[in-house]
């Protein structure tokens, strides 16, 4: 008669465990920095695990006032590549935090996408 209640209590315990793991993962990701370069190292971008641009380095020889569009493309490429690295790391962290747990759509309850989602 109360078997369903026990399942619910167990699920609530798992949800609490998952929430704690997710909070720890978010704190860890906030401390990490992901770097990528473009244009053969002409531009280097650093993005935090919070998906914020935290650094941008442009080699002086990459600046050609007559061709700023190429520099702009290098910047976009470097920033996007660094952001992709951060996103991939986040997805991996989510997968580790939820490994072996019967989640289904539970990651969405935490405002996160499940791996591959």
C-alpha cells in the first residue's frame, strides 16, 4: 500500500543528491578557464566555465588597419571555440554528476541540459 511512498522518498533523496552534485559542479566550472586560439595564434580567447569571456589576447602583428574584418573573424572564431570547450566540459560534468541515476528529464529541473541535449 505504501510502496509508492517509499519510491517517492527514495527519489527525493536522489534529487537532493543530484542537486548537491550539480551545485558542486557549477562551482567547479565557475573556477575553470578554457582557452582557444585562431589565426595561427594571432588571437587567443579565454572563456570561463560560466561562459563569460575573461581574456582576449591579440598579437600586434595580427592588427592590419586595412583588413580589420580578418581580425574580427579570428576573434569570433577564438571566442566561439573556447566557449565550445567550456560547453563540452559542462556536459561532461553533468554526465558524471548524474551517472547511474534514473534521471530521465531530471537535469531540466536544475536548469541544465542533459548530455547531448
